[in-house]
C-alpha cells in the first residue's frame, strides 16, 4: 500500500512478472454522485447506495 501523499515512486518486481492493482478513494460528489445525476438517477436512488453520507451530499 502506497500513501496518497507520495508524489513519486518506482516499482521494481522481484520476479519475472508482477500484477499491480491501482486504486483510489473516490470523491463522492464528483466521482459518484455527479455522474449518477447526469445519467438520470434520482437523489433517492443515489442515497440508497451509501446511506446518510451520500444522501446529504446528493442534496447539494
């Protein structure tokens, strides 16, 4: 696991092949809620995905 604040890094596999998984913590408003609203989902439908936190952010 690499911290998000790490600006630069280099990976060197210790075997001939390596599989690297890249992930990030999404911004709820811009990465989840906005695309769903744009696709036509209602606030109530979006809120069911993640409970009160998403429900509050979906209102704005």
